[in-house]
C-alpha cells in the first residue's frame, strides 16, 4: 500500500497521541520529521505528496515500537540539542534537559564576573556543560565523570564540536588534581523516594546519573564541601525543586559567604550559587 509523507505525518501524530498528550505528540511528530527523517516543515509543505520509500516506513515502524515502550526519542535517534548544538547521547548518559541551559548561563555570568580561568564540570555526562564552556570562553576546563561510558561519549562530542578541554574519570572533585576557581555541576539530585512517581521514560536513563542519597542532596552537599576545602571561589549547581533552602543552609554552614538560589521558568528552585 502506498503512503505519502503527508499521510505518514498524520498517521504518526495519531500513533504518538496514544501515549503522549496531544501537544507533546504533535511537537514530537515534527521532531521525528526534522531529526529522524530529515524532512523539515518547509519540505513537508512543498513535497508532502511524495511517496515514502519502503525502508523508511520500516524504520519509522521500528522507532515507534521502541517509543511505545517508553524509550526517549533522544536515545532512539542518538542525539539531543543543547544550546543549539548537537550532542550524541547513549544509555550511558543523561539526556540534556532545557533547564540545564540556565546553569550554563549562570556559570558564564559568575565566571566572567569573577574573572576565573580554571573551571571544572563535575559529572559531565554527554559533556554539555564543559564543552559549551570550552566553546564559549577562554577558560581551562576539566570535565569529569565517574562513568567511563559517559566520558567516552563526552570526548567524542568534544571532538565533533571542536572543543578543547581535559577529561578525567573519578569521584567528584577527586578527579581534578589542579587548583580550581569555579566548580559547575549538574549532579544526580533526585530523591530515591520519589522514584515510583517519576515518568517511565526516566527508567531508561542511568540511575547513577539521577539519584542521590540524603533526599537527593548527598552529591550536591559533597561538591559544596569539597569546593570549599579546595578554596574554589564559586560553585554553580543544578538542584531539584524545593532543595534550595536546606542546601543553602548547608552551604552557609560550610562557610560560603554568599549563597543564592535561582528558579527555572516554572518557578522551581533550579540553581544554587555559592561564592566566597
Ligand atoms: C544528572 S547527570 C548530568 C550529566 C550532564 N552534566 C548533564 O547536565 O546532562 C549526573 C552525572 O554525574 C555522574 N556521576 C554520578 N556520580 C558521580 C560521582 N560520584 N563523581 C562524578 N560523577 C558522578 C553521572 O555519571 C552523570 O553523568
């Protein structure tokens, strides 16, 4: 049976709407066409009556089967966009989230204000923070992760994006031998007690990239403490909704002189900035 690209778009939108809400389904459908099939909106409008080749129909059917099982589109297609750049992702890495762009913006603002040179990205995952800073500043960046699989992905992203930075494997700041001025991190910060109520798509992402003991605060607290011990001038951390007050209190108790919490677009605590 023949099928045109316009018909495929309608079929796909309705198939996605079976397990996504309608708005999400139509946005995701366009992403499948843009990123998966290389058919942007204008091409679809101009040439939507062309026939879909058999191998492409088969491919879309396979993607749909995986997506129905809850696998995120970024893992299926193998990349996600962050700050307008394409980052490869695998099941070893967290999928970049839009709110992490706020962390990058805060890090650039604080780092430029303080005139820092030596900066690290702890728990770099696919490398989004460290690589973006390396591409947008003159800073010397070290990006670390405990996961060798994640570091492989980050290194390959750095190479394809032309970013120059160092990578190190190890536990938090232990992987960074040099002195540091600015510590940036989106650490695992989800409370394991919240796991049952989370979206099923999160089950595809590595648990060690998401969850932290102590109500989600264990790694954020350790990063603040280790950065204070290392006499870093500032820390910029991504945090979870509602984590600002307690983490802020802890940072003050560690001796950080100025502690501020910023919200994301939904009004949730999202960034903690500690400075000396
Ligand atoms: C929330 S993900 C963030 C990834 C990436 N920075 C991003 O924003 O998409 C946390 C990352 O921290 C890494 N990680 C977990 N525990 C760690 C530890 N003790 N030391 C260093 N990295 C760790 C995980 O492998 C994961 O890549």
